[in-house]
C-alpha cells in the first residue's frame, strides 16, 4: 500500500462490462497503485482482462460496447473517469503515454522516424528537441543515430521499431507509461534488450511504468511489484521477489512453473490445464476452481484475502 503523495496512479474497484442488455462483466473490482518511479507489472494469461484494465485508464475502450460499471482511476489525485473527454485528451501522450504490442501502429509509414520523434517535441526549440531526441536514441542503444533518424519505419527491424516507439513515448517525459505487451511481437532474443531499454529510459525520464504482460519471466526480471490477474480479478499482489519466492495463489504457482527459463531440465516445465473462462461463464466464487488442483468445497464461496497489505492473495488454501 502506498502513501498518497508517492502514488501516481491509483485504480480502485474498476469493473468493466461489454455488450448491451446482457452485458458480460469482464473485470471485477480491480484495484492497484503505481508509485512514483515504480515499475509495476500486471500479469496473467490471455483474456484475463489486462488490456481492458489498461485501456480503461485513458478511456480508450470501444464506445459503444464497453461500459465502466464502477470504480475510479486516480492519476495524481484526479479521477480520469470523471474528466470531460477534452480535458482527458490533454493527458494522452503527454502526462500518460502508451506503447502497444505492434510498433507499426504508432508510427506513420510514410514519414522518417526522426521527423516523427521531433514532432513529439514540437513545442520546444529545434535545437533542444534535436538534442533530447539524440540523447534518448543513444540511451535506447542506437549506435548510428543519424541513420535511424533518416530511416522510414519499414527500414528498421521490429526490435528497433519498438525501441523507437519507447523513445517516442518517453520524450515528453510522461509521469506514467502504460506498456501493453510491448515485446510480445518480437523475437525472444530482442525482448530482453527492448525491456531493458524501456526500464533505463523510464528511469531517466522519472516515469512510472505499468507493464502488461503474460510473461512471468519478464516480470521477474524487471518489475518491482506485480499484480497477478485471473478471469477479471487480481488474485495476488506483492513485491515481485516475494511473489516469485513465496507465491500464495495456486494460479501464480502455475504461471511460475510454466516459465521455461526456470526449468533448465525441460521435463519439469509445467502448464496450467484448461483455459481462462469466458466472462459469460464467470462463477460467483473462485474463478480458478475449475483448473485448481487444491480446490475444496468452500472454494465455491468468495475467497478470503490471505497474507498482509504488502503481499496478499485471494484463496482459501494456505500452505
Ligand atoms: N471489444 C470487446 N468486445 C467484447 N469483449 C471484449 C472486447 N475487448 C475485450 N473483450 C473481452 O474482455 C476480456 C478481457 O480481454 P483483454 O483484452 O483485456 O484480455 P488480456 O488479458 O489483455 O488478453 P491478451 O493477453 O490476449 O491481450 C476477454 O474475455 C475479451 O474477450
Ligand atoms: S480458492 Fe480454492 S479453487 Fe481457488 S485458487 Fe484457492 S484453493 Fe484453488
Ligand atoms: Mg491484452
């Protein structure tokens, strides 16, 4: 739990539904804080509600279709869900930046990369804009900055493009960067390089990071704290080291057992049987029950919180 003054983002009881009359609620009272300068991860399998949560923050969910049923999103104390849309737009790309899975979506294919980066700093003098951009590109590991500035997006590799997008997102020195699966589309060999650039640049820009990923290995390497999401709910949260060394929730244990890097002997690599249920099939009690090897009769009730404020999980079983 963070002090109000340290907290950049505070999501509270966020519930989102999709559909009209028979709307399915896809997230259920999601709450977490991201502190100033913190690298916070939201992790979970495909379909568990990570992107819906991330997109709710800047109200980027499709309208009509999505409905925020309840909750608040406090950014530096201001509830973004209550702001007039015009005011909210002034936050997008300045105080809060986003990076998504596919870098080409963020770049204009017919403009040189450098021109697009400089455009982000159009309110600064040309010299300062150029100096900052070159500084960030160097920090992002580009040896030949001139070539990158002149290149068109199709002339760069996926990893280079994503690093350019990270530079673009961080040039305005946002207070929060939302990175939704920024490395998923990349070759495994460049994923770590891209995330390490993201971490270094965010530190340089004093930007807090909300990293959305399904990759527990990346969380272990980069995040200070982590929230584990399953079927629309956060089921475990804590310091990454505590969650990884002493996971409390069977789902978290399953995710950890499925990290290939932790299993040099691949025969011990495990997987979680079954799939994340469709929101229309969510049950009132523990939603992991149908896949959990520890399931007990009481698990049909709403699981209690175990642990403490620093590291907790929603589960009946303690061991
Ligand atoms: N536009 C939409 N209309 C209807 N349902 C949607 C829409 N977008 C997302 N959903 C549903 O909301 C749930 C959560 O989706 P979300 O995209 O947040 O998952 P995710 O955790 O980001 O998964 P992934 O790892 O695959 O990106 C899913 O059941 C999904 O089908
Ligand atoms: S509450 Fe029960 S079913 Fe759910 S994760 Fe814990 S032990 Fe498994
Ligand atoms: Mg997603």
